[in-house]
C-alpha cells in the first residue's frame, strides 16, 4: 500500500523534522517571577506543529488569519501571535536559508548567474503612457463640454472687448 496523499497545507513528518530544530525554545515558567499561575490554570500553548501547519495553510490558500478553520487549528489570533513571535525570532529566515542550502546541494545553484535588478528613479517616459495624475481629476481644464450646452465662460473674454475712445 502506498503513502496516503497529504493536503497541500499538511506538514509531513519528514518536513517537520527539518523545521522543528529551527524553532525557538518554548518559554518555560520563570522561577524568579513573583506571580505564578495556579497549577492547571490558563490555556496551554498550542502544539508548534499545529501552528506551523496553520501558517502553511494561510500561505497555500491565501486566506486571512481570521478565516483559518477553527475546528482544525483553534484560535486564529493565537496562531497569528505565534507567527509574529517566530518571525521576530528569525525562524522563517533560517528556514529559507536551510532550504536554499539544501537545494544548492541537490541542484547546485549557479551563483555566478544570479543578479538583482532594480530602479531607484522614475522611468523617464512614464507620464506619457499613464496620462494625467489621478489627483487632478477634479480640475476643470480637462473636462469635456456637457452635452447640448456650451462651456462655462463669458461670451467675450475681458481682453477681447473693444475699448471706446
């Protein structure tokens, strides 16, 4: 019998074995604190694998944090809070670096062909292509004449009037 196929957001045991060492240690109870919660009080921290699977779910589906299926992952705000903690701790940078190093071993990345492209100034002909600035929409100078009516302006401009001698 073959392996059962995982959903695109489910984390395999093999992948989890590579991710788990990159996670920061779970904070334990600080013995120096004056306040200590009673035994069994408060919520227990979510399983790190479940949290990581929820993060992968958000990445794969593109859903919002609040749209995470609560029946599978629990509180979306708790997942998001842990995501922010891990991002602050550099988990995702280390995961990217480890994946890049592994890919380099497998496929041998041609580093001499890598380049970065960027522009630090506006394109010189950009305004010709895009038209007027959208913030100028309310200006009268570019509006079309109303149908069946003439533009608003005096019949004779002031400087065209004849002066009587």
